[in-house]
C-alpha cells in the first residue's frame, strides 16, 4: 500500500459520519422527550407534598391556639394567610409561618363561623382561586388543595395530570 493510500484510508476512519451523528441526536431527543415530562411531574408532586405539609403545620398551630383560647383566631376579613394569621400564631404557636404554597402563591384563610371553624386552601398550580364544591381526591395539579377543621377536604391522590 502506498503512503498516499494510507493517508486516504486513515482520513476516512477519523470522526463520525453524518448518519451516525443524526442517529445519536435522535436517540438523545427520544430520551429527553421521555425524561422531561417525568421530571416536571416529579417537581409538581414535590410542590404538592410541601404544600400539604405546610398546611398541616399551620393547622397544628391553629389547633394549639384553639386549646388556649377555646376558639380559632377571629379575623375580620378572609384572605392571605400571612396577613390574617401571622400576628395570632407567630412565634407562640409556630416559629415561622409558611405563607406561600409550593407554587409560591399565598395560602388563603377563611374564618367561616366566628372562630368555631377554619379553612386553609392553596390555589395550587394556576387555579383560578375557587374552592371546589365537591371535596375528595383530585388528579389534577391545578386543583385547589383545601384543609378544613383538622382534615383535608380536597387533596391530590394518585396519578396527577396537567
């Protein structure tokens, strides 16, 4: 074999062909198409769990307040939990009041019957701001999470969508 033939032969063996590169890019695209939705789903599930844990912590503080005063905090106006409840519960009943849910939206508080009951709710992922009429488990990330009088009224359960 001549020296020039060896150089041509070696040049062909360096690098990848266009077909090989296209196959690799296609495989990476398929893997990304599978992995990214699963990652986003896991992030939203984590936000739901954090929201529910924060709601339980707030409810524990409200129950402790109720034990001391024989009623839940009476507020003039329902609304953002941080502005309505912070002065009642912090720091005696809860060291740091969680004011936002996992999606960084303000928790909402409703004093329904002059200190005899309460409702805490999260708008969740983009909820329009309403408590669902029918309680129970939800399968949608946009469904409100509602905690009322020591138990969840509306909560995420099972495979979630959206």
